[in-house]
């Protein structure tokens, strides 16, 4: 790892309040294990694998006009980015202005912070997969509406079924509540592990929230240590 990268990581750890790196593996077993499972959703893409399947899902999505977001100023569909065989997948809410412009998820300020978080646990944007529940930007970045979620989430389910990640991180309340089918606040959902579509799902705060509330960085770091431990533990 290059010196400037190490320095950047140490600076980020300092911002989190981390003063040392524990070698004690017991943290991996802290917290509550949950068996909550959302209803299973049929995958339409089970006959495909890897990149070919993601390309098929993207082709099926097409220049989507299935919901009203397509006619409300959308510039681009933001499908997803990263390793099609990733062990770790991040799922956010919906694209923002920068993402709508570039067609890539998490490229704005929140995305830059997410990149730091990913690198802090020894991963990279190229080694993970990043997507959103909603593929089109809602006007003025409003919360997605129920019919928009119902229309778009089957494509996310297909992405998950193709990639088959070992760990999924749900970024923010909207993604966590949507995936888990829960109305509980993110502060209650985080800190636990959930079985989800063959993976372990870890809810945590959205990077955009951290830009407004730096006190949440400590909790996110605890969640990311849990993620790192799950990946290190092996299948």
C-alpha cells in the first residue's frame, strides 16, 4: 500500500476516534445474532452467472419507463458498479444529482466518504459491488415512493442473486427498512446481523448522514469491523 494511502487511512481512523487497532478477535462475536428473514423473492436470473447475468439484468431493465421517475428529469439509469463476483455488496437508497449525471452510484461527497470506509476495511471499489434500491434519481432527492420501490426492487434482488455476496451492507434507514421489511429506525436495526437471501446483512448509517452528523462515525466503524470479521472468517 502506498504511503499516501496509508496516511489517508490513518487520518480517517483518527476522525472516527480510533487510536489503535485491536488484534482481539472477540469483537467478531459481540452483538446480537438475528434470524429475521424477509419474504423470499423469486429470482428471474438463476440460470445466469457472473458478468453475463448482470449484463442480462441490465439489458432487461433497458431504458426503463416502468414508473414515473423516468419522466421526472432522469438523466441516466444508475444500475450498479463493481466486481460481479464480490463477497461484499453495498446497497444504498437512490442516486443523487452527481450519480444521475455520471450514471455511477455513490460518486458525490457521500460516495467519496463511502470509498474511504471501504478502503478502511482493506477493500476497494473494484473489489466490492455497489448499487441502490432505486435506479433513478427521485426529484429533489426525495424519498422513493412505494410504487417506485415495488417496481425497481426486483432488479436489485436479481443483482443480489447473481452476485451472491457473503455480506451485504444496507446503507441508511431506507435501504435497511426496504430489505428487511421493517419499520424500526436504523439506530435499532444496526449492530445486528440478519440472514438475507443467502448473505449476512449489516445495516449501518448512510454516508450522507455522517456528513451531517460526525458522531455517527464511531457506530459505522463498529459495523465495518463486524463486516471485516465476517469476510475474514471465510465461507
